[in-house]
């Protein structure tokens, strides 16, 4: 009986605090990669792209993207389905301040939201694809 309880305990979904910790880590790693430059950030986006959306990445060229999250706004968003395809995992959304840079100069600044998905103990995102 105790083995069954132990096994069931291991199957518990992640706690909100675990999602918060992994979100903080995601944003810290994103910003560290942005500080290193475009190639490091492109590798970060490739590595953290949600596996269901691996074919939906963009080459950002010389652009880096710094994300400053308002982590107090982190909340579940189970209805998120980009292009009608719901990603596997536990979906979260958080308000962010986005700053883009190219060759060290700020090229854009806006406030928006960022979706993250907790899947297999890792936080995944969706690489930005600028338009225009």
C-alpha cells in the first residue's frame, strides 16, 4: 500500500511554485543569452522551443530580445492554442516588457504577454518571429 501511495505521490502535477521557479529560470536564461548576442539567443530559442512547434522558429538575424516578466501575473492559460493547435503540457501566461536590440541599439520596446509551457519538467516557450 505504501508503495502505491509513493508512486501516486510521484505522479503529482507540478506546483505553482515550481512553475514560478521554472519561469524565472527561463527568463533569466533568455536574458543571459540576449546579453551574449544573437547567436547565443538563437540557440536558446532553438533549445527551449516547445517540441510541438519546432518547425515554427525564425532567424532573428542581429536582433536580440530581452524579456522582463511581471511574475506576479503568471497564471494558467489552458485555452491557449496557437493556430488552433493546443501544445502538450501545462500552459502558463505572464505579462512581459519586451526590448529588442540590434548591434547594441534599442530597436523596439513594448508590453505584452508571453506563453510558456511546462512539459517533462522543463519550461518551453515559443520563439518570436517579427513581422513587417
